[in-house]
């Protein structure tokens, strides 16, 4: 599929004459690092002209031995945010990447990320194309999208930018384990001794991220799959049925994330239905 990025007219939020949407913003969420990274890489690979901003969380070197769970909306001093920015490589097809550490200095992880994302978007003012923002594990896209949309409306640098969609990367491998997991979601680290955990359960986060998404790209099973708890009489996994039941009725569930292009995600609703291999709600 061509990587050309077509600008589309968009009505002004203030009722003024339509403007050209120069930069479409796609927010990508996820509840596990492997699925989130895999979908982000696949989407970026479909569009060489795209900008990528990826946020990850890691345990701070100054964190105490005993690390507490993070209550939603509360500051977490035991972790820091890693931001990786990828820029188009032009004729070479290669991407230049810049990595920086952002301390969690705002009121919470979500605020830290949305404020930093706004600063990054301001630097892209005047450019055209698509920017994929991969949020940290567990961070919901709706509050980030609302904050950014307000800024784009109120600031001159936001002219021509728009929030195109919120997509949630869902890996079918071990999906059932995550969906029914009532333990706190691990944001960083690998164990109770060295990890930072969300106070919300893993299952609750998985459900919330699917519910809010406009698109749900699914990664097909490639590994151990799921437990047999929801396998039907024919031995077929029912993960996809669970996901469809949770997703918004208007959401588009993409059964193979690797067949989805970034340009299609950023396109208008009618274009999405024509270009994506989907299972409509």
C-alpha cells in the first residue's frame, strides 16, 4: 500500500471555514508491553513518512527497595518515563530515533505523558503526515485525547492537527489470563521485588482500554495461547468473542493487526471500512 499521506478538509471547531488536516494523531494503548510494541512496530512499518512517539515506564534508579502500587491520579516517584521519538528517514527509508528520560514530575503518570506529548506535538507544528503516539502500559487514551484536543483548539500551533483515533493493541496470546487477572497491573519491572504496579487490577485495565478504543487491532496467537476456560466444544478459542462483547458497538475490531496500516487507522470512517480487514460490531 502506498505511503502517500493525503490531507483531508476538516471543519473548524469554532465554526470557521474548513481547514486542511495536516497532521493526524493516532493514540495507541495496551495492557502488555509485547503486544503494544508489536502493533506499534507493525503500524510504523506501513508508513515510512510517519512520526513515532513511544512512551515506556521503568523503575527509577533511586527507587527504594519496597515499591508501592500507584493509585490512579496519584504521583509515583519510584518510576520514570522513557520517551523515544522516531523521525522519517527520507529517501534512505531509515528512521532516526531520539531517546530521553522524563521524570514523573506531574500529578500522575497520565498527566506527565499528556503534557509531554503536547510539547512534542508543538514541535511538529506545520508538518504534515501522521504521528503515532504509543502510550505507556495501562494509560488510557481518552483523557490524553481530550487534553490534546483542547490544546489543539486553543493554540495556534495546533491548527491542522487532529486526534484521528484511539487504538488498543490486544494480544490473543494469554489474553484470558490477563482478562481474569485480579492482581495489580505491572507497569515496570518483572517481579514484586523490583516492579512498579498500578493499583487497578490487570483485568480491569484490559477491559477499560478495549471499551474506550475506536479500533482494536488483535495480534493472532503465536505462542502458548490461552487457558481452556472459554474454549468451545470444537476446541476453538473464544477470546475474539470476549473482545467484541467488551468493545464499543461502534468500534472496529481488526482481526489481524499486521494487516492494518497506519494510514487506514487515521482515515475517515468510510475509508476504514473499505481498507481494513475487520470484524464489525
